[in-house]
C-alpha cells in the first residue's frame, strides 16, 4: 500500500528544489509557513514518549549535535552578512 510518509522526503526535496530555482509559486504560501511548522512540530511532540526523554538524558550527543548543526549555519551566515556591511 502506498502511503504519504514513505514518499514525504522526496516530496520535500521536490519542494525545496522548486523554491531554490523558482520561488515565485511558493511566495503565496509564505503567510502559512508558521502555522504549518507549528502544527508539524506539535504533532511530532505528541509522538514523544518518556523513554525518548530518558534516552536523551543518558546519551545527549545526538541532541547536542543536532542543535549545533541547526544553529551553526545561521550563525555563520549572520557573521558573514555583518562582515560585508
């Protein structure tokens, strides 16, 4: 049986490529980005269990690596932008 969750990464990649090469079709969705992300993150949070929290306390490397990889590029772009001013 075909289901969306199996093809979601490919769908996401297609949308990212579309936005990279021609963002004009997606500009109309800009106002909906925050509510969509809020709902998606809330849904992900609903699936977390106490065992997941315990695993993060026991092995925090994955969490720290994820935080660093998320914030490092944006910090680098900010520093680069400030340097070019």
